[in-house]
C-alpha cells in the first residue's frame, strides 16, 4: 500500500480518502450514529524549536499518537531549529537542539506521511526564534519601537529583535532563509504556516500603519515561490493582510491591510490576535481556528474551541499542544528563579530530560478528549466522562477516578504559563515567589487544599491494580513527595 501511495500525488490520495470519509459519515448519520469528523483538518500546533531535548524516536512517537487522536495535520514551528548554511547565526542559540545536531526532520516528515499526516513548516516573518538573531550581525535591521528607537530584546527561549520589513535586506534575508528551509532542507513538507507576529510591529516612517503591507510583500512572494514548485501546497496566513480591521494585540494598536486575498491561501484565526472574519472565511481555501486549551488541560476550552470553529464554518481546528524543554537564559514571565534551569514539559517533573511527555497520563487523557470533542462538539459531559473513564481506567472505572483526573488537570495548570510550570509541581518556584512577596494567603490556601487532595488521591490508589489508577497514584505521590515538611511550611498561614 505504501508503495502505491508514494506513486500517487499525495493531495489526490488525501482527497480520495476524505471523500470516502464523507461518504462514511453520511452513511453513519443516516443510521443515527455520530459523525467521525467535523473538520477537514485536525491536529496540533507544536513548537518544535522550543523542544530541543526530543530526538527522532520521541518525535515519531508524538506523531504516531497524533494519528491515533484523529490528527491529519501538524504545524511544526521550525524557525531557528535547523542548521541553516546561509545564515548560521539563526541557530547558534540552539546548538543543543537535537535537530540542529542531527537534522532528522526530513525523516520525521516521511514518517508523518506514512501515518496520513501533513506537515506544515512554521515560522514568523521578521521575528521570533531564529529570525530574531539576524540583527546580531545586522543591527541596522532592527524594527523601531513607538518612540522611534530600535526595539529592545524580546523572546521566549530565543531572545532577539524583530526586523523592519520595509528594509530591502530584511526582505532578502527572509526570502532566502525560507527558501532554504522549504526547498533545500525539507522540500517534502506539505506547505508553510506563516505566523504573523503577536507581540510587536515596526513603527518606522515606512512601516507604522503600513506595517502589514510591508510584511505582506514577503508573504506574497514566498507563497508564490512555494506554489510554483508545488501547486497544491497548503500555505496558511493570518487575516491581518486582508481585513483592514483595527487590531489590538500585546503590542497595542495596529491596522490590518486591505490586500487582495488569493483563494489558495488558508486563513488562521486565534482568540488573542486574529478575530474570526466570516467574509474572508468564505473566500479562502480553508480557515483554521486555534486556541491554547489542550496545552492547558482545559476541557471546557477544547469544547468551546471546536464549537467556535464549527459555528464559524472553519475547515480546521489546530490548537496548541506545545510544551517546552529549553534552558531559560533570561527572566521570562517575571520568574527569575527559573533562569538557568531547563524547562520541564507540562511541569511533568517525574520524567527524565528528553522523555516523551505526550504518553503520560494527563497528556494522554487530554488528547483523548480532543479526539472525542473534534468528532462531536456537542458530546454531553456525562458521556465524555464515561468514555474517558473507560479509556483511562478500564471497564470498571469509577466516577470518582475521573473527578480525580480532572482535578489533576487543575493542579498542573495552576499559575502555569507558557514557560512556567504549575505551582504545586515546583516548590522552589513557590519559595521564590514567597521571598519576593508574591505569595498571599489566598494562594497559600489554594495550594494547601490542592496538596491535601493530591495526598488523598495518592493514598486511595496506593494498592491499585489497574494501569490508569497506578499512574494516577504515581503522579500524585510524586507531587506529594515534592512537598517536604520544610516546603509545606511555605503554605502555612
């Protein structure tokens, strides 16, 4: 079968399979069954560049599991995490990244295709990881802030400066860098994910209100380059180039462009930076909705996300399931205690560095919930809990076990941010907050109550025979063990 597929155009193959799925869905609906899939594109947004400890075996596992979740598309944010020959400054920050050391992404893409998953290469034009290192050698390309002065360093993991897109050298660099990524390193990829900046624009005389016009010049050119080589490639862009709307992001106000929308583009929408645009959705090849819910173990957020995407007539739901494993070199999110420490994926501190976190109980459970709700956004909570109970704890599952698992989600996400683990997973971080006057009585009470229940869950499952219950015991016991008497004293009134 694999030999046959490789001789076919992959898009034709996927379309043929999709047609068969639609027919199967219609047949099932006629018999009163639930549809298998609501969205044409389903999958995850993954920050490959901020996961330096994962090698090819771990990434193969991640994609195998994504396929079992019903995913057929993965956004692999790759900027700065490949060994560019033309611009080596872009990966000096990531010398310990497994892909920079061994360059296995081509093999990974081939593996994804064997599992029926399309892979899009992700990056941000003129900013973020890799690209933001270019001003180290070319400081004159730094974007201007609102005060007209060059912008300050910014980053998550990779600190640098966003570029001014109005400068010829910025445009040349971006186009050559992306051509190298897409055509020389990973030509087997299925397209590009072009993530417009959500934190800054350039305020120079040529940019300012016309910033997105300047950025669009590159977006249009690289899209045409990709389509010239692969006419059926998926190129995902943000609506900032087409809507003309006033935008308010973390970088204050900006104005979207009113450029013509090529119907070959797929549009990407997010809660924080790209509002849904029904008129544009109707014109584009596809429209995908993103939110952060799976990465935050947020069941209600997944349900809201799939419903919002469905109701807006989006063709895809590709939320974040990202986790990080880089060493923090600067203070991020006002947490200096983390500087010099390696990020712990999802706060799963019981894992060794480089181990795959996506097969651990909390991640496995949230992936199952993603699978169920993308198949049926209106699945009642009681039925969802029943299915989750059977999946994790077996046919003799108990409602209290599901309640405990959902409570564990809350624990892991308490005070968590993109680069900051949940409070109860990291007593040292809680101590640092206490010493800086950032641990009030309300927070102490919350953490005391969480710790008390965690210890009760560990005790209740100490003699468990079923694998899911044993995992629940192992994790809650690990959490309990972190809170020695000295650490527990931090939480006293």
